[in-house]
C-alpha cells in the first residue's frame, strides 16, 4: 500500500479520535456516507482535497499535518511558505481555487510516490 496514502488515513483517524468524534459523527459533519468515511480511515480511498480541508477544519488540525510524517508547521520556513500560499490562494476566485488546490495536490502526491519508490 502507498505509504503516503496510509499516512493520511492514519492522520485522519488520529485527528478524529483526538476530537472525540465517532466515525458516524465525522461522516455526518463532512456530509458523506459512513462507508465513504470508513474507506478514508482504512486507506481504501484517498480523500478529495475539499474533504481533507473539511476534516482539517472539523478537527482543528492544519492541513499540512495530514500530509507529512513530522509536523512541518513547527519549522519556520515551512510555516512561512504555507502562510504565503494561503494568502495567495485567498485572492483567487473560489471556483478556480478549488481546481488549483486539486491540481497541486496531484503534483505533490506524484512527488511523494516518486520519493517512496526511491527509498525502497
């Protein structure tokens, strides 16, 4: 199984448990079926960017926390870069913003996959 996919699934479960929300409760808050949510936590499916953003909001965790092994927000340069990206995205119209996030997350996912292959 893809390491980054499993990492995200584990982080989703961990964040939900940290907020003491049941799987059913989380599915309701996200507006998705319970089984769909279970598939996210078990790494059967990867979350859409919009779903991951909602999970981050509900669990009060930074989006980057779900994507990285360690917490990059604790490193000043990453925190500054992330804030700069957030500020720039805030100026983009919402419909285009969602598409930009989706495309860039695809690029980042490809990079992670390549990194995982090179470390095996």
